[in-house]
């Protein structure tokens, strides 16, 4: 676990520019100041600190956690604060100040105590307010004067007094002046370490002194000074409003610190409690914390007054420039990556896959051999009866036959048989929902492969050496064996009751008896919502890949095809020639099959067209049955959508794109958009009829003719899933199928 924690901390600390991973920050200051205000003050760079805060309650007791977090956080706080004292670019001064503050927060949130965590969350909020305000102030200064160099700025307080007031308010919170939120957070930080870690407390005071010093340097260097002020245009009120609101927030929340105690304490509640109870307040009296605050402010003022001496000392102690080191490191990394890419990226997708799978097999296999996590033979439970063994043997045999098949169509069909064998295993295990879903997915996959294989040669190319084929078979077999072994070991390693034991009762509470369906739309609805979004994006991806340069319009409806398109009319069918049936001409005749001239006469299967047309509506009704009865029987929106999509696929395979257009005269985007809207609307509707997103609700309705109806929000959620899956399949048919048809006709 120690290795895993080190890797997690490396990612978290590098994201927040903590030593030694903070060299990238100066180069990131090229963005406009509003972007810097968002990313570097409120959002992006704090992601690592946030991760430390979320993991610290669980791992603060680990051997590597506190030493790494406290030492590296302290180093970042002190070194970056010291470096900020010599910067002349206002934006870089704030950037190094951000690193210093991030180190301060890392120490507080990584220490593991509740009071320190409360201080860390307070500083986290205060920093978002004052640093965003100061970045915006720098942007206004740059816009109004044309520079943000301290050596060129002078007396802006006389030119822009309101901007100066905003900067003073924000800088006061950054320095920890009383009556600000920054002061409340720093007092809590001192209280957390008083009497516990004197060395670490001393570094916190030193880091705060540096903060006070560069805060004074920011305000004095930009707004004070004697002589002629720097020429500048006066910023307008709308220009000043955003930073003014942020700076005022830091002051107002500081005065109302007692009101902020409850929400911030809830965030710190997972952390272990300290030796005493502590609450945020705008004033705690003349205690040790206030004395330490006064000490840090006094030392900061002295450092500011001794600015020239400090700058001279810094130049003597500077060993390297972070920006130079960063740029050289990135250049070296780019050169190395270019060489590695040229060596390993040969344009062979099978080669890439072999390397990935061999790496996974080798690393995992070594761990399995070294750690030996094998249970006793009595703990293994491989099957429940001979039918399972027979189904497993046939499934493996089908997979092996697919490997030996020489034609693409044979491979697809035999691989599908292997998938159907897995469905049989699900059924024998007592999982009809999984078996039904597996069967439908295999069928849908077969149809997709058929659509693609129509445009490919019948047989595989024979140019590949035989050893490569044996290598691929060996790697595939090892990967499958590894996956099966890891799965069995994971099941055997369970030492706590599975969470699924409570699913039946939870399903009954939600109003259903089909546990699988209720898990998807109620218990784990977040997963289903995310998967539905992925399915919708997959539909967009299919269309984008097929029509990267030009989107082919959907085929016209047969009813609108005009007299030039041949139809099969019933009754009154005329002679059937090579060019297909003649269009109906007499009154009262109706067009029934829409294949027409889209298929040559020798390629048409009239029986299949008729059967597909006759059974189409029955299959659609069956898909709706699967949708509406999922709470008490196998089915659901996903399964129902696949069944409806298969009905459309059969219509397409039987009669071509005109037949598909007759069967589904709707736009794919409408189906996908409506499905996403219904699922998302149902999810957020939980805030209306409940207390949380995706919370379920049910209504009992008494309607004429229909009688009593029990309607649940999970059913509406399932309807959205149904439409999304149906839209995906229809998009695949329109994209893959229509494009192949177009290429064949070209």
C-alpha cells in the first residue's frame, strides 16, 4: 500500500505544484488573468490539495503519508513564499504566492487532525476569494497601464482609488489581517499545532510572514509611491465589480466566521477529533494564536522594509531559475518521447495490442507468483453441475474454432456462438436478465459485423507469418487465463459480506421484485446515467468517424421516392422483372414493401422481406413489454431498446435503406436527445420530489379504461435509456449500412 500511496501523492502534489513538482507553474502564467483567476486561484491547481483532503482521513496514519505531505508541503510554503519576495511581475508574484498557499493548505489538510482540517478548508475558501480578486486586479492594471512590472508602476492609488481599495481588501485577507476570512483560517491553523509540533508551527509562522511581506510588496509596489503616477485609464464600474465582490466576500465572511463554522466543520468531520473542541470565530481574544499572527505580520513588515537587502541575499542564494529548468526538462522530455515514439510506434494496431497485453500478463503474473495469494483447494468452487461444465467446454471450443477459422464471416459467426455460450452459463447460474442481455448484445454485434464485412474481402490476408499468428493465439490465451484467474482470486479474497445482500430488500422498498432491473435504475442509477451518456456519445462518435468529411443524408422515405423508384404493391402487383417490381398505378393500391430498386432482383429475398414486415410490429410490442415489466420480470430499457433496434436491423437487412426509412421515419438526433433529456430530467427531478438527485418517487393513478396504474420515476428513467439505445442502433444502421451501400453503388 505504501507504493500506491506514494504514487497517489506524486499525482496530487504535482497537480498542486508542490515541491519538487512546482517547476511548471511560472510557464503557466501565460494565460489571460481571468483564466488564471479561475484555474490558479479556484479550480485547477487546488485539485491536488482536494485529493489530499479527501484521502487524509483514511491514510493519515500510514507510514509514508504524514512525512511526505508535511515535509513537501512545508518546503513549498517556505520556498515559494521566499521566491515571491523578489518577483517584479505582479502575476508571477501571485503565482509563487499561490504555491506557498497551496503548501500551507497541504500541511493543514494532510496532517490528519480535525482542527487542522477545519483551518485548511477555511484557507481553501479564503484563497479562492482573495487570489481570484488579486489576479483580476492584475489584469485590470495591465489593461489600464500596459504593464504589470512593479518597477514601472507608481501611484495608481491616486489614479484608480477604488481599484486600490479592492486590492487592499484582498491582500489583507491573504496576509491574515484580523476581520478577514484569511485571519480566521490562520488562527485555526496556529491553534491546531500549538503544544503539538513546535518546529512545524515555526515554519507555519515563517510562511505566513513571507505571505504578509509579499502582500505588502504587491499593494505598495502597484499603488503607492511618490512623484508622477503611472499613466493609466480609469477602470469602469463593471470592470471593478467582479474583483470587488470577491474581495468583499473575504472580508464579510471573515466578520461572519461563526456562521461559516457549521458548513466548514461538516467538511472536517471525517477527520479524527483533536484534544479539544474548536470553532471558527472572527475573534478569539488575546491568546497564543493572536500573538503568533502578530508575530508573522511583524516579521513580514520587516522583510518588506528590508526589501533591497532581501533581494540581494536572494540573488546570492539562487542556484537555478525554475522556469529555465522547467523549459529544459520539457525540451528533453519531448526529444526523448520523439525517439521512443519513432521506435515503438510502427503503425501496427495488433502490435500495440500485443505489447499492452504482454505487459499486463507479465506484471500481474509476476505478482501472482511472488505473492502467492492462492486459497486452499477446498475454498475453490468452480461449478455447480455438469450442465455448466458442458456449456463452458462448448464455449471454449467455439472460441478456439473462431481462432482457426479462415474466413471473416466464419470467424464472426463462431465467435458469436462463444458469446451465446456465455449466455447459457448465465441462464444456468440463475441470471435470466444477464442471459437475455448477453444474447441480444451478441445478436446486435453480429449484425454490426455483417454491415462492416460486406465491404471487406471474404478471407483473411495470408501475408502474416505463421509465428505471428501463433504469438497472437498465445497472448490471447494467456490474457484470458489471467483474467479468469484474477476474477476467481478476487471472489475468494472477499472477507466481508457483499453489499449485494441488501439489494433484494432495497428493490422491494423501491417497488420492484426484479433485483437486476432495480439495481440499474434505482440502487445504482448513477452508473446507468453515466452509461446512457456514453451510449449517446458513442452514437455521435460512430457518425463522426463514418462521415468525417461529409455526412450522407438519411435515405428518403419510400413514399416520397417518386415514380422512378420501384415498389412492390399489394394488391395489383405487375410483372416482376430484373429491375424490380413496378410501382402501383391504380387507386386503392398501397405500397407495402419498400425495397424497390435499392436491391437488385437477384439479391432480394422476398420471403425475408415479408416475414420482417409482418413480425416488425409484434417485436416492437415485445420490446415495450420488456420495458414496462422490467420491475417484476426480466427486461428493462436497455434490453427493450436492443430488441426494438434488432427489429429495425432485420427490416434493413431485408429491404435496404428505403425499408429502414419506412420502418423508422424519425431523426436519430431526436431519439438520442429525447432519451438524454428524459434520463437527465428524471435524475434532477429527484431534487423536486425528494432530497437528492436520482431519488425515486411513485404515483398510483386510476384512469378510465386502463384502471389502476402504478407509475415510478425509475420507469421514466428506463424510457430514456430505451430511446438512447434505440437511437444508437438506428444511427449505426444509417451510418455503417448506408455508407457501405453508397460505396457499393459508387
